[in-house]
C-alpha cells in the first residue's frame, strides 16, 4: 500500500516540478494534459489504497525523517484510515474534473503553464493535509495551500485589485497560522509528540485545561483557513482568481481544510472543557447566519457563491461543535460536489457573456447562449438550498438535527445555535433560488453591457458527474428510514469512517421534526424567491444600495471595521516608527558616525600628508601600544 499512497501524494508534485522546470519547452497541448494525468494518477492511487484498506483499519506509514532538533523529530509520516481514504479520493476526483474543465476555460490564457503548475502543486499540498500524521508535516501542507491560494487569487496580476486580493488572503490567513504554531508548541511541551495518532490516544488522559487551550488555538487556525468569523473577510475578494480556482481552492478543498483539521483532532475537543465545543458551534452558527445575510444582497454571481461557501462551512463548524464530526464530514463531501459545480457553471456563464458578473444583467438569454447551464446550476442550487431529495437536504439536515438534540438540553447557548442554523436554512434557500432565477430566467433588470462569446460545449459536459452527485450524494449517509425506502445502506459513511457522534441522539420525533422543518424551509425559500424574483415579475434594477442592503453588500462592514481599527492604525504607527526611529535615529546615527569618521580622517591626514617620518612615527607608536597590551594580558 505504501506505493499507492506515494502515488496519491507525490504524482501531483511530480507534475508541478516537470511543469516548473520544462513546461515552457513543452507544446501547449502537452502541458495541460500532463497536469491532468498527474491528478488522474493521484486519483488512481487513492482508489487503489482505499481498496486495500481493511474495514476499520488504521495504518501509520513512515516515508522519511525530515529533521530532528531539540528533542523534536519531524517526519513525513502518513496516517491512513477510512476517513483519509474518502478525503483523498474526493480531493483527487474533484481536482481532476476541475483540471479537465480548465483545459477549456483557460484555452486562450498566456499563463497556461504557470496555472497548471500551481494547480498540481496545490493538489499535492492538499493531499498532504488529508493524510499527514505528523502535525508539522501537516503544517507544511497547510502553508503550501495558502501559498498556492495567494498565487492563484492574483493569477491575473496585471490588474492591481487582483494582487491586493491575493495579499489580503495571505495576510489574514497568517493570523490563523500563528495560532496553529501555538497549538503545536503547547502540544509538544505537554506530550513531546506531534503525531495525530498519539494525540488521539493520549487526549483522554491529558489535562482538560491544556486540551481546551489547544482546542481553541486549533479553532482559531481553522477560522483563518476556512474563512469563519472573525477572519472571513478574505474569501469574497478571493473571487478575483479564475473561476476553476474558486471551485477547487475556495469551495471544494482548501476552505474546508480547517473543518477537516478539527475533525481529525476531534478527540482534543471531545476531552476538553465543554466550552471548546460550544465555541466551535457558536462560531459556525454566527458565521453561517452573517454570511447568508450577505449573500442575499450580492449582485456579483461569484460573490454570492463566495458568501454561500462561508455560510456552508459555518454549518460544518456547527456540526463539529454539536459533537457530530461524521455529520460535518458528510456535509463537507456534499458541499464539495455542488459548490464546485456552481462555481464552474458560473465561470462558463461569465465567460460566455464576455466577463459579465452582474446577475441583474443576465436573465433568460443565458439559457440560449449556454444550453444546459441552467439545469446544471439548478442541481447545485437545489442541493445548496437543501431541497429534497437533493444531497444537501440530507447533509445539512443531519447537522440541524444534532443541533436540535443539543438544544433539548435546555442550555441557552444550544438553543441559540439551533435557532441561528434554522433561520440560516431559510435564508440559504432564498438566496440560492434568487441567484438562479435572476441569472437564468426572465428579462434582465439592467441592460446588458457586454457582448457574448461562444464557449466550448465540453467545458460544461465534464461537469455532469458533479451535477449527478449534487442529486444523489445524499445516499452516502442516509438515515435508516430513508435508506429503507430506497433500499440503500443506512449511515454508510458513519460506519465506514467510525466517526461516532459524541452527542446522544434525541427521540425519534426529533429527527422527523428536523427533517420536516428543513424540507419546509427549503420549499418556503423557493416560494419566497419566486414571489420576489420570478420570471413573470417586472424586475426593477437595484438602486444604489443604501442602508441595510449596502451594509449587507459590504459584508456587515467588517472590512471597514478592520481597516479602521487594525490596518490604518498599523500603517500610521509604522510610518511614525519609520520617520522617528529609522530615519532620525538609525539613519541619523549611521550618517553621524560617517561624518565623524570623515572629519577624523581629514585631521589625521594632515599629520601624515607626504611626510615619511610621520608614517614611521605612527607605525612605531602602534607597535609599542600592541606590546603594552600583550604584556598587560599576560601573552608571552
């Protein structure tokens, strides 16, 4: 199995290295398929490794020792179990679809080789996160996906706003990375070991206070990478990159890395004080609600999906906090399928309309320009909204059911979490169908400002597997009563991964109530969207957003808040330090010493100018001084 695991991990790295070193020497029609082949090899390795893994088995595979220092031994060690098997397969499969789609989407781009090199490198780093046992090795992958994200957000670097968006993502996510390093330091000081398998076995006997501190630090790290409160401001601007990048990095894989980290280290949260899990749930519930409200006010189709991603990842955090990592992982998988589909269909539409992003300028004409796009987008939007029987109904419903179970304890914090999640479910359905109706039906509210461009049909055809999964992926973890109706295995994903919910399931009526409420909210959201944005309605062009719409359009003013309270004060302080310390003190001292040396040299030069006797005199005095010093310190 070691060979197939190495193929899964290192095939994309090999592709990236070849493209970096020889990509420009390869024909254009060879470099793109080479990148696809590397990811296909990774998928083949993931499937082969999964096939060789016995049910419930966990393997620790040591590849090589990276370095040793101060009692810390860091190695490239993989922890392969059913959870990793599913994650690596999903990452490779979605990445392969996106790579093939990119062959058509980026067909005329000058940065073709650079683009596929970064994509391959990203897949390597993401597979490292999926399989790493050593947390330092995992941190290498963690930083690697951040670098690739920065590079691909600013991929079209000729436009300054794209570079600024990349810088913003890089800086904001570094805050979470510092917390990750803090967690590693605490763990090493407490246990002397940084492997996940050791952490899982030792967590039950570690001090609850230490575990709580580690859990909160890991939560902070996860909020940065997964764009959760308070570090969510980078993701909407990350839409400056190509749409396939948004699909791969900012929807399906990297943005869920924080959740995946919490799932893999769940024993830490489970054995910590109750406040740790509560903090995870509250962060998730608040983020889901805040982002859903912002998605309702967006005009840019990609920004709608960006805020939607933040909100859906919030549900995953809520699931972990409610003690159900399996339910969270189920939603992670389903979300990867339907959200990557939505981003790539949106990219096709944007390209076909000559870079038009405004949903109020689209309308029914899109269905003629890009046949089939409306159906594919609807599959993703219905799954996002949780409309039965689409996949999102089962995965999101599972999380809300566990939140309701926790609310039955009577604790106010869990009642709030469940209520926020439930209200967000309604908002999700409204904005999901809003973007579909405005982008694909009726007359556009605003006159189109761009022409049209013919796009290759294959660019959409490769997305149909994702559309199918958006419909049927709920079969991965069906509740028993639904599984009985369709003759499918019940809770297959739960049994496969062995991630047993920590919270007790409530009475049977709790599940029925949660499912009925979730379905009802999805239908209600569809009806509200039809009433407000139906194709038969006369749509008014959105006026200059003021008041609450502008507040939500700008993401609750968080960007302005951070700019006024953090960025600008830092720039002012740095400017004062530069002027007062660097310019006046450091530079002044250096210039003063230089001037002093010049004056001293000028005076000394007069003593010895053109007079050999003066040179000999100073030489003699120097020798005498050296002899005196040597005699004084006892050197013979």
